[in-house]
């Protein structure tokens, strides 16, 4: 069962979303409600949600600003779908840039579209999190890997290696600098 937080100050809009959720497949979602950003923030810190339906205009602030602030504070946020009365593509694109997975114009969605938007937002959010995790692992692996590649110019007489600046240095010094190799002793 999905857990959804609806942050919307308009009781009629909240009732409409509740009704839409009741029309969707039985038992697919549980919904909590908040009428202000402050209450929504409190619920987000105390509960785990799969998706947040966030109204753009709230009495204690702007949903877009709240979205931007949330992205800066926590990387463990649920999927967010912005709801607005404005049918403005630029606003929708801005919401996506700020981290929302989708946006809905309040007068233009019904129960099936809400259900689809929530499911797709959660899926996109999961894919983004997975990509971020994999990129982080790759970056960590790259930091940990120091490869010695190519030809190594070494003097056959003194066994010193010529570095990239053209200076000759001890084999031990070169390997210590270019890998995680640590020499314990030498003669």
C-alpha cells in the first residue's frame, strides 16, 4: 500500500483528491493531509511517504520555494507531484527542475490520471535514486582506483623511473605516489 501526503490548504481540493483515491483500485494508497507547509514539513519528518501531492499556493508559503528548500535539506525525500491551478508549461518545467517528478493542473485531472501520475512519479523517483546511487558508487570506485597505465620509462642501470616531468625518481617513490602500494623495507 502506498503512503501519500497531500499538502493543500483548500478543503474542497483535498476532498476531491480523497474521492479520486477512493475511485482507484482498493487498498492501493493511504493518505495523510496537511493544510500548511509547516504541518506538511512536520509530517514529512515524522512519517515515511511514497509520494507528496504538493499545492503550489499555500497560506504560509509558496510550494515551489518549499520544493527547492526540501531538495537542499534532504536527499531522502519521497516523490513529489506539484498541483497548481495555473496551466503554465514554464511553471511545470521549473517544478521538474526543482525536483518534482510531475505536476498536475487541478482542473485537468481525474482519478485515473492522478493514479497514473502518482505511480509514474514514484517510479521515476526510484530510477533517479538508483542512478544517483550508482553514480556515487562509480565515483567512489574511481577515487579508490589509481591505475598505472602505459609504458614505464625505467633506467636499466639504476632502476629509476622517469616521471611525467622528465625527472628520475626511485621506483618505490613512483609507485607510492601513483598507487596505493606501500613499501615496507628495502636494501
